[in-house]
């Protein structure tokens, strides 16, 4: 968890929870253990904190006419949730490689 926090891009915008990636990165040593506990509990129970399910969605114009079909949604989500997603991806990918599934 600590390493994933240290690798956060501090130039990204914060999600709806208001947690800026720079703060999470700078506090990696302090918050890694509490986040690990939350991640483990979430893994065991299959429940994710409600705030991590929320997104701030903004329509971004692509090109062409100012038509609703020429906009794409950009979603900003919680950084702790993103860290957990990356950890799960790494674990599942490693498992699939070890089992020669990939």
C-alpha cells in the first residue's frame, strides 16, 4: 500500500471525497497501515466504503458541433479507492500469471 501511495501522480485532480493525491503521497508512511486494514476488510466482506463508489462526472467537449453527442464524460473518483483497485489488479494478475492463465 505504501508503495502505491508513493507513486500517486500529484498533478491529478481530487475526487468527490476531497482527498488530494499530494496529501496521500506525503502521508504514505502514516496512512499505509490504516488503509491496509480497510482494504483487507473490504476484500473479506466484499463491501467498499460508500465514498469510494462516488464520482464527480464532468462532460468534456470532443470536437465538431456543439451537440450533446460530441461530449464525453470524465469521472474523478476517490484516490484511496484507486489505490485499492490497483492492488487488486496486481494480485489477480500475478495469480493468473502464476497459474499460466495469461
